[in-house]
C-alpha cells in the first residue's frame, strides 16, 4: 500500500531524519519507507514511535556506524531505529519472515526510491507455517508470563498491555490466510478475525482498552481475561494447524 496517505505531522517529524539520510548517504540507498502504526488511526503521538525501513543497495557496515550516533537525537523525537535491509536480503528472507514482510507489504509509505514491497510475493505455505509456529510460541509465552506474574495485578496487566501490539501482525497474517483482506486498525483487525474464524476476541478488546488506560481490572477479572486470551490463541492454533494450503 505505497499510496497510504501520510499524515502531515508524521511527515514533519520524520523529515529531519530523512534529510540527514539523503544528504550524506543517498548514493547508498535503494529506498526508504515509513511503516506500521504511524500510518493508522492507532498512532498515538505522545507514546507511539515512527517506524521505518531503510533499504540499502548493499549492506554497508560503515553506514551503520555513521547511523548509530543519530539514535539518541532522533529517538527523543519519536523516531525509532530503522530496520536495515538490502534487496537481496528481502528476496532471500521472504520464506523465513513471511509475517513480517506481509505486514510491511500491507502497510507502508514510500518516502524515497522505488517501492520494492508493493509487488513482493509471499508464499502462502510459508505464511501458514510461521503462523502455526508463532501461535504455539505465544501459548508458551502466555503460560510463562502468567506464572511469572505470581498473582500480581500490576505485573499481569502490564504484561497483557505490552504484548498486545505484537499480536496484530500475526492476526493480520491469519486473516490473509483465510482469504480476507486484513484491515489496518487494531479494533477492525479483531472484528474481522472473529468474524472469519468464529473465535471470540473479546479478551483482546479488553486488553486494548487496558492499553489505552480506559479500564483498571481487578486480579479476578485479569484471570478471566487470561483464560479467554489463552483459549483464543489455542483455538487459532488448531485452526491453522488443520488449514490446507
């Protein structure tokens, strides 16, 4: 979605960083993209970073050395350290990171160079395999996180809140596997996923409210959220495991 509209405030915040990259390193760069929540309604200026991908013609470690000192200056302005790639890396890694590349393909804005992601081919069987692996890993993480919280309401609530965003790329990939077009915004992703699978996603909507500090649940409520959270991932895992591509 290279035509994704870029909000003026996002463009203004990213522009100084972009200008530094192009002024000193343009000949080394294939293309630059803004990706992720900065292109959606979920972006919160006071807490969200602007994420980007910088594609070099070839990996140049000297470029990394010159880029690293910029982190402190631009990090304070909400510019996250960019993902660095090359065209060869992208082409050779689609089978290893299909979820990640799918999400970049679905939601990016090209600010410099030729769009390498717009027509990127993602193999469905690779995508299904990574989704299954991620879902099973999430179950392990949920169990360990719940035990580690030791019944502490604040720790448990923080764990849910901090993990929430990491589920969205996975859910979008599952929606794609099921033949639907993934939405851009979190609430719509949960709604479409529930509709496509028949699996209730209410617990994730509750965690979304928790992340937005719209609610402060008791430990008993969080225990119920954990059960629903876990069961939803377990059911999704069974569905993807049985899915034939």
